């Protein structure tokens, strides 16, 4: 039986992690169908049909799908499930919110946040904030799987031409009403997909001082991250939080400034390709995962860092 | 309004976990255990709602072995009125826990069920959503702000793109984010008082639900270690290394 991928989108475009989830789905079985649930979502539906790994697209539009509420999404997918062996989506806030609702309806034990497909019924997933890896075999007939997007490369986004089939809408769930979404707009790359992330911690001492992080991020074309301590202290908004309860990032370069490296923070960044830590406490746990550690006062080091960057002829973006 | 709050006993968030030599799991014997951190936020929020005169009773529930009762006792010490302990040995999957909670909801008929958004041991992030599916109730996950207005809740949710606000009708499930509030500490007199509050014990086997595992944990292992890094002497050396050795800038 085929695998059903749930597309995440904003009605115009696919959200980037849909490509990572599609790639994970294709590792489970080459026969991947994708369902897109939205309103006036023809554009996003077309893009979904162009993913070469997707063999068939199922599309449904209705006003009550405009804001992607799990209570409205779940019945559509549950109805489709009989034709599929697996249901797959990303383990970001979209998939975390949605998939368990589907799994419970199907009486299936979900496998959350996998980082590797070992076989169609066996998966690797981090537990305890990534301090252990568990190999999990599912004995359920239908498998509900969310994938850690940063652990799977995005699939090709063009070249395919899957057939698009319209399906029927389910009844509206009237006890949940969408009010508003406040998206933080930024010209910067998204934290979850950025090639470089510059993060600040409690060592920044104030929200104002995060300007120093911003300058470096601008120079490097990087996204801005933060530790939970910095978020809790009110220096920066929560959508920047990296860690067990924030975002998991796997950039080519992660620069941790004034971050001590609590277990919960390391869980969100320690798979980064190259890690730099700047901290005045030489014993800080962040140094245990850093490829390059600099023991220094960040208020001296950051201006020097900018100066050195300015000396470079070229900076990769 | 009656609020049921589910709490889980987990290895304390400050403990560096150890993996059993035979790869069968994580060492929990003689390890400091605590309430799952966002479950503390769930209790705090329920107690605050009651203190604001918008709820009449807060009931704390846990599902687990004998010692899991400590988490209920702690909830009672910070303001929950009474407790329920569904006793079961061994590790339960979120699907099983949600089926047990569904039975308790049928019996207790709360208007709201709160719990943390995720347990920091298995990091599954499923139970609240599964329970709301089984009950066909609205779900407000990852809540960082809750306003109670009669029989409606306005909830602000932490999502990847920023914040989302939804309005849900009770009865409803809310899973709590760490930013929802600042959990209080229990005072000594309240800890003493909590010892007198009732905790009802129920055997999971008496609830008539299938809690058999569907997943098999084949192996638990250490994640690959990063190779040791180096300390650089100054910023110039750092930038030179990033440019010429790591080739990332």
C-alpha cells in the first residue's frame, strides 16, 4: 500500500518542510500520495503535483480548511487512511498538533519525530532531548509517523506532474474557531532551514544587546536563535528559541554566544555541522559540543568578530 | 467549571541520563525524578483560574507506578483540590494513557483537561491531542496564554511561524507551553496540608481499556559523539579557521 503525505502549506505555497517530509515518505515506500487540505489552494496544489516523488495528489478545498485546524483536518485524513499503510508529516508545530489526532482515531500508536527510516516498520528517533536514540518497531497495521524535517534532505521541487484528484470535504468542526495568526515577518532566512544560525543566551544580558547578534547575522546572512533562558528573560521572542521545547536546527554553522549549553539547548543544535561557542566561562557545557571554542567576554569578542568579518573579501551566503 | 490536570513523573530535567548497558532503556533507579516541567505549568494555570473565581475544582491525575503519586501530591501542595492515581506498572504509550484519561473524563466530567505539551522523557507530544480526538473535543495545543470567558476559552498558541489565537468551546483540552506562566513553589504549610487531601487510587486494569503496547523498543543507544573540538586563542584565529579550515563563511 502507498504512503500518504500530508502537505503543509499556506494555500499559496508549500511550506518548505513538506519537501523534507516527502523525501522521508519516499524512503518508506516509493509510492507516495500527497493530500492537500486548504481553501483557494490551487497554486500550492500545483506545486505539490510537481514534486517528482509524489505519484498522486488528493486535494480538498473548503472555507473551514483555510486555517489548517487539526480538528478539521483529521477527519479528511482518517477517511483516506484505509487505502494507505503509512501517514507521514513533519514533526513541526503543524504535524505535532495534527498527527496524534489522526492516530487516535485510527487506534494507532504514533511514532513521533523520527530521524531515520530503518525499514517500513522500524524507525530511529531521539528521546530525552536527543541524549539517547531509540530504535522503534511499530506493530500497528497503519503507521502514523512524524519526521524531524532537518534529518531528511528536501526532495526535488520540480519536474513531476502527478495527477490531481479532488476529494470531498468533511463536515466542519464548529467548537474550534480560528481568530488570528501573528507571523513574525523577517527578511532573514527561516530559523529551521538557515545555513547559518547565530544564537544568543542569557549572557547577552538584555534585549538591547541582541542588536550585536543581529549585526553578525546580517553580515553572514544568518537566522537568529536564542536559548530558552534568553527567551524567558524577555530578551527576544519565543519563535527564536532553539532547544528541546523550541526548534531543532541543523545549520552548516551554529554560533552560540553567551549560551552556557543546558541539556535542553544542546538538544536543539548539537547536530549542526560546525559549532562555534563564545563564552567567558571556560567550563561551560557548550564547549563540549563546540568545534571551535573561544573563551572570551562576548562584549569584546563580538565587535572584534564583526571587524574580522569586515576584513574578509568574500562571505558565503 | 471543573479542571482535570494530568501530570507525569519523569527523570528530572537537570539530570544527565545514562543508558543501560544492555541497550534496553535508560537508567531510572536511584535517579532524581520530578514532575514533567510543562505539567507544572498546567497545574499552575488551573489553580490560577480557580483563584480568579472561574473554576470550582482542580483535580490532579497521574497514570503510572506507585511512586508516580508524588507528582499528584506535589500538585495538591500548590493548590489542586484532590487527586487521582491510576496505577499501572511499566511504560505506557501515549495512546494507552489517553484511553485511560478518556475513562476518567467519562467519570469525572470535567469541563477542561490541561496537561503539558510534551513529556521530556519520550518527547512524544501526543497525549493531549489523542485524548481530544477520543473525546471529539477541541484541542488548544502549545498554549502560552489562556483567557476563560464563560464557556469559551481564547488561547494563544506557540507555533513555528509565531503566534496563533483560537477560540474553543468547553469542554476542551489544552496542552501547556513553558511560557504560559511561572509555576509557584509549594510552601511548607501547604505541603503539610496536601498530605490530608484525598487521592483516589484506581487500578488501570479495572478501567477496561486496551493498554497493550503497539510499539517495540528494539534498542536504546548513545547518540554519535561529536569529535572533540579545539579552543581558539582569539577572534582572528576563529574567523580564519571558519574561513579556511571549516570553509563555512
